[in-house]
């Protein structure tokens, strides 16, 4: 699996992120790194936000 290690080093997830923080992290992550780490609930929320 390809991982953008530099991005991950600079964008560590907080210990107790809120749902919104996780969504924002994943939005940025998806643009910068090809590794897969998105849960279904995050995917659905991002889709929902794109539509509104
Ligand atoms: Zn990644």
C-alpha cells in the first residue's frame, strides 16, 4: 500500500477528535494520500456535505 508518510507525520489525528475534526482530516487526507482509512460514516458525511 502506498502511504504519504510526510503528510501523515504532519497531520497526526488528535487523540480524541470530534466527528467534525475527523471529517476535515479525511477530506484533507483524501487529497494528499492514497492510503485507505476512511470509515463508512465519514464517507457518508463527506458525500452529504458535497451535496449541500
Ligand atoms: Zn494516508
